[in-house]
C-alpha cells in the first residue's frame, strides 16, 4: 500500500472514531413507537420501554419471556 493509501486509511479511521456513537451505531430494533404529550413508548427486544420525549434514559416496563408489542397510551395519558 502506498503512503497516500495508508494516510487515507488512517484519516478514515480517525474520522470514524470521532463520530458520536449514535451516528456510528444507530439502533434499528425500536418498533411501534407511540407518543403521549410527555413520553414515548416503544417495543425493543420483545419488551415495552418508555422514555421522556425530551430525551434521556429509557426505562423497561416489562421483562418476561412473552413477546410484548403494540404499546398505546390511554386517552387520559
């Protein structure tokens, strides 16, 4: 490999490492999101999860061997 090829490979590696994690490895397993005025609920890994719409850490609502799906908020939230 030429010096130019090595330089390009190193530059590519450096740029990849500098990208934020969500850009490099976006999760694609989130399914069936539903929204309330303040929260989002979704399925991930066959369980139901909830998180604030403003962002932050998601909290698992279920943890069973069953497959959970199709979350919905009640009309009153």
